[in-house]
């Protein structure tokens, strides 16, 4: 029986090498492309009618748009308006990436630590740059929580700095670990089903429940990732 | 808190993951921990395709999808506000019309009651006039009758025979005149008749 983590292995579909660097189009790239196509199709085809009274699909597209618009309004405020396209894209990309990963035989690119880490690091760097541009050196007051007694500063400032720099790690690992753990668990139960033969009905029932749970996790993690991005952005714009 | 529970959920899943890895290793019989995600060889390709697909998606979403959605949402918002405004205007208008109607109704009612009162007054006045006139007439007639009775009585009391006989005399004259004409076909003057009657009366009373 194959290892439960075997599923995360990438297969090169179109070999590509640029300046000695392997940039092959892999299963991961394929499902990123599928995600891009699916998001674009969802957001444009459903709005094609642009009816005043929306149908089901149009309603879903409008709801996801307003969901993120509200999230930014609540967590960042009016200044967050500029970053709406980026955050909306980010949410849809992760959400659909997680969800297409639930299709049997599909690949979940969000279960790759490098993918989530690049996204988290980009956000981290971007947010820090936004904060520095807006507030200059005053930005570093972020590391001194307001109302801190001076005597505690030597203790609190390092903690704040560490927690700040851990953000990209926690943000990326949270998404990666959730997606990986879910898919591994499903694979394990799938393996049990095969091993147990007739008795395999029991793990199948569990697998059904787990699939539902995983779909929930897929949505939840996309939401968490986006909300945390908003909170980091809010920190950079408003400095606590 | 929401975030905390999410973190603990993550932690549980994470632990189960690390619990599974040795099993996975045993199952596959591989030597050494081989988590495919830690294969640095694949990183360049993944980063490259991630950046490419994300940028493409960003432009598709920001330039194609979002303007359309926001346009539709704004249109709807405008339409709703427009409709609300219109409803507000109509409501105001209806209110004004209602007030006008009530005013008209009130004045009509007043006019109606005025007219009724006037008519009633007229009727009463007219009735009183007619009654007064009738009363006047009746009392005149009564007075007249009383006068006549009084006159007659006075005549009877003072005039003696001459006046008392007037009625009898005239009746007797008529009868005598008629009788003579019927009997002998001669018209006799009333003076002659009177003379004759008085003579006759005188003879008889003697």
C-alpha cells in the first residue's frame, strides 16, 4: 500500500527548464490553472446576465464579493478599500484551490508548504512595506503595546517582535497543515477500507463524514487566511 | 474565541499528522522521512506557477469580474434608493390628497348642515306667518260676527217694532207680492204692500 503522503508528490506534466532552473508544469500548476479558470468562470459567467434580481449563481458571486467587502470594512475600515481586489483574489484563489482539491484525483496545491509560505511571506512583506510607507519610523511603535509600563518594555518588545515575525510562518503552516492533515487522514481511512474488505463499510461511513468535514475546513481555512491578512493590514494601517 | 478554537483544531490535526508519518514510512518501506512537500527541487516551479497564476487571476478578477459585480450592485442599490424615494414622494402626495379630501368633506358637511338649518328656519318662519295670518283672519271674522250679533241685539233692544219687524215685513212683503202676482197677475209696488200689511196688522191688533 502506498504511503498516505504519497498523494502530495508532484508529477511533472510538461517539463520546462529556464536557465538551469526546473520550472516544469506539474500537477500543482495544473490545479492552479484550473482554479484560476474556475474562479474567473464563476465570477464572470454568473454575472453575465447582470440581472437586477439575481439568480442562484449571480447571487453566489455577489455574496462572495460582499462577504469580502464587509470583511475589509469591518477589519480594516475605509482605507482597506484599495486592497479589496487583492484580498478578494486571495480569498477566491485559496477557497477554490482548497475546494477543487476535494475532487477525487485532483491535487490540492494549498497542501504545499512552499505555496502557502510564498503567499504568507508576500503578504507579510507587503503589509510591512505599507506600514512603513504610511507611518515611517513610527511604524515600529507597533512593537510597543500601548500602556506598557517602561519596566516591562525589555520583556515585551522582543515578544512582540517575535510574534510579528512568526506571522508568515503561522499563517502559512496553518493552511498547509490543515489541508495536508485532512487529505492524509482521508487517504488513511481509504487504505483501511481496502484492507478490511467487507468490514470496510465502517471506515467508508467515517470517510463520508470526513469529506464533509474537509469541505468545511477548506472554506474555513480560506476564511481564516483572509481574515488574518485583513488583521495584519489593519495593524499596518492603524498601528493597533 | 474563534481564533483560539481554530488554532487548537489546527494543532489537533497537526499532531495526528505527525502521528501518521511513522506509519506512512513503515507502510511505504522508504528509508528516511520523505514528505513530498519538503522536496526543495519542486519549489522553483511551484513558486513560478503560483506567481503566474495568481497574477493572472488578480488581473482577471480586478479588471474583468469586479467592475461587473460592483456595477450590478450599484445599479441595484440605486434602483432601490430610487424606488424608496418614489415611494416616499407618493406617500407624501397621498397624505396631502387625503388632507385635502378631508377638508373638502368637512366643508361639504358644514354646508349641508347650514342648508338644512336654513331650510328649517324658513319652514318655521313661513309656518308662523301663515298661522298668524290665519289667526288674524279668524279673529277678524269672530270680531265681525260678534259685532253683527251685538248690532242685531242692539237693534232688537232699541228699535222696537219697526226694526223688529223688518225681517217679518220683508218676508211678508215678498210673500204678498208673489201671491198677488200669481193670483191676479198684477205687480204691486212694495209701498202699497207695506201699507196694506200695516193696515191689516193694525185692524187685527185692535
